[in-house]
C-alpha cells in the first residue's frame, strides 16, 4: 500500500496529496496527518497564516494583532462604499452625468424647460447630502477607539440622510 498522506511544502506554502499530484510534489514537502491538516485549515480560516516551523513542518503563526489604524482605514472604506451604494440608489452614473449636463445647459439657456431641471437639482441635492454625511462620518471615525471600530454596521450609523 502506498503512502498517500497529505504533504505540505514550505517553498510553495501548499498542500499536496500523492494520489492527486503525483510527481509534481516539491522535494521539500513533508507528510502530515489528516488531523493536523484539518487543524491548519481551521486556523487559516480564522485569519492565521500557515508557516514553516522546525525542519519545514507546517504550523500556525501567532495571530496578528490588528492595529487601530487598520481598523479605522477599513471602517472609512466601508463608509465610502455605503455612500457609493446610496448615491447609486439615487441616480445611476449615467443619470448623474445627464443631470450635470442638463444643469449646465440650464445655466447657459434660461429659456429651457425648468421641470426636468428641478428633478435633476433634487437628485444633485440628495447626492450632495450623502457625500456630506460620508465626510462627517469619516471625521467621526477618526476619533473612535479600536473597540468601537470592530464589526460596525456603517449603514446603520446615525448621520446618513433619510432616503
């Protein structure tokens, strides 16, 4: 019976099984048990990294501490994403472009029909309110402690305009 134990290679950071990968297994690959493989995958699923330990055997690196700056950057990116989602709910990019053209045309030609301009200006006002709310929320997040920045629901933050 051939040895079909899972192998891990430090040079590639990948797992191999002889029955699947055959001759393509790197020379530095070391055999591990199925339970060790499962433990390593569980650790990787929680954000830990599989690294080469003694004699190339795989182990989990200590959990990486997330710094408050990283949390803040992620929270601000989430606010920007929520703002973009809300803006597109008001008007697609094409509608925004057409509104901008219509508003510019109305500024040049006072005789133009005002009804479509009123709708375009209303959408522009709503979009501007979302942008202002996003800016204000980003400023607030810059002062929050790390604990407050984890697992926040940016869509539920107070400060967004009513839709």
